């Protein structure tokens, strides 16, 4: 993370100047320079004096290249961050030409620069500048990645540091624990007492981390079999934990969720009791649907996941979610399944728990007949009382060769769907959110009206 008094532009401009001048210390996470001592190769004399144990002193021979983005290897097991910052990826993607190189080893395995790498993919860049630092083992790569991410740029969170430290500590022979705690304190730039607190409760911490992974996978509608295989514990343990979650008797300690937020009973929430929703985010639309039609841990299916707003709303309100998209955005491709809803149905593990199917296709998509077909395909899988919700603009601009015409997909869908409508909700948008300056000029010249209202139609199975 940048310093509070630095902007992205200030940092990247300074770094770009160092790169162009040939300074090899310019490429670090978050556009902060690598300390010079880390990038200076050792002389043969120093190497002989200090030994060649690359486990403790990663080799730092460096060279610069421009390589295909797809050639970079991201190894989750050798990268110290648990999660990346999707917002930062989007920010970096908007200034891609100003970002400094990422750092990789001779096998193009990522050492530092995950957010920059994702930003290049998000911006559909084919190549990326890299600084190559030679390493001689996986342990050496991991330690170097930790050093880079601990001392500059977007700092590792304490959660990242603790998680990685505990994994390393668990793999360390018990007889070496005392010395290894000191190494971990130096490696993560934390006080030795902090490491002692982490490792004193290692068994409990590893169990908490396991429970969090199980909880997150379960919310994302992974099967118990998949969770058991991924975490490496018996399926009966997974089943027992899920029962604890559903009874609100246990939650991962890192989560701030509560039964109060799951039941929308927290102070400040305004129930959507009218059929006009002047909401300010896509997440708020999903939250309203959850309040109206679901209970905690029910499932919502969203095959047009887009930016992942359904995920955010479901995590906040403790609903399970099965989300997919034809082309998931790069910053959330680990959370959003890749799936074409127009070719097959999603493989939801528990259809009887699905209470809402939410369809919010892109306004430029071919929507009318396609949405009707999707609704008709979902309906037989759902239990009586489940809801199908479609969010679309009632009047959409379309093109027929070179002549513009108006189409009304909402009316077409209502006419074709044979389910009972239980709600018709107006969700207005601003003109800025829907139309370009070219559209507005066309409307002025032709004296046509542009629709700035979306409609949310809800059917009951």
C-alpha cells in the first residue's frame, strides 16, 4: 500500500524514471523501489565466505525482459498473500503504462507484483516487463517473496503474515522451532513476541484457518466432497462443521458476520417495502432480494455475475451463492465460475435450497428470447415458491443494420414466461450510467426518448 501522502501517479512516475535510467532497484510491489542491497550480486569472495546456502540468502542476479503475460507462473503455494485487492487491480489497469516491472525468477514464477500482473490481464495486455531474479529453490523464492511484500509496496496484512508464517512453522522440524521463530520475526518484520503468540497457538490457528476455508467454500456452494478433498479432513468433520454454521453456533474467528446482519435486524437497514428502489449499487439490489425472498444460508444463483456484487451481498448476509459468467473478470476469477448459461444449466449441488435465481444480463446482450429460454430452463429445477428475478431496462436501444429502432425486452419476456408475477419493481438509473454522448445526440436529432429506468420482474415457481 502506498504511503498516505503519495498518489499512484506520483509513485509510478518516480519509478518509471528510475526504470528508464537503468536502475534495477525500481521494480517492487506497489511501485516502491527494492532496497539496493537486495539487488546487488555478491562477489565470489563474499559467496565463499558466507557459504552457498540459498535457503537463507536468495541469489539476486537480475536481468530485465519483456515477456508474454501468459508465460508468468503464479504459484499460490509460494506467494504470501491470501487474497488480492480487486479495487487496486482495477486502479492499476487504468494506468498500465506507468506500472514498474514485476519480479520473477528464471522459471518466470512470480516473486513480487501480483496486482500488477492481474492488472495487465485485466487490461488485455499481451506482454509485461519483468525483472528476473535467479533463485535456487522453492524455499528461496518464498522467502524472497515475503521480503519484497513485507518491506515495501502494498504491505502484507497481519493475516497474510500469520498465515504464511504458520505454514512455514508447521513444516519446520520441532527441534528447530526456537531458532526458526527468530528467523520468522526478521523475515516478516514483526516483533519476536508476535511470532511467539502466533506459534503458541499453532494448532488452534491452523484449525481456525481450516474452518474459515471450509466456511468460504461452503458459502460458494462447493460440495462436501470437494471441501473434504481440498482441506484434507474426513467428510464427516465437514458435515459437523456445516451444522454448527447453520445453527449460528460457530463461525470462523476472522469473520465479522453475525445472526443480526444475516436477519437484516441491524440498526440502519431500511426494508424495501415500496416498488421503487432508488439504490446506489448493484449490491443493494441483491440485498433487497435477499431480504424479501430468502433466509440465512439459502442459495441464490446468478449466471451473469459481472463484477461479483452477488458474492459481496451474500457474504454480508450469510447466504450461499452459485455465481458464474461467460467471461469472469480477472480480479475475481477465483470466485466466479466460468460458464455459458445459454448452452447448459449450472451444476448447483443442492437445488432444493435455491430460493432465488437472479438474471441481470448486460444491456448490450441479445436478451429477449434468450432470457425467456433461460427462465424456462431453470424453472423445472426449482422448488415451489422459489423466485426468478430479471433486471433489465424496459426500453433498450438496438440496431437493425444502419437504422436504430426501439425494442422492449421486458414486455416480450412477460408475454412469454408462463409463471406468476409476484413483483414488478422500478429501479431508476441516471442517464450517465446508461447512455453515451452519441446516444444523447441521436435522441436530440431524432426527437426520440431514451429510457432511464430499469425494471426488476420477479416470478414465483
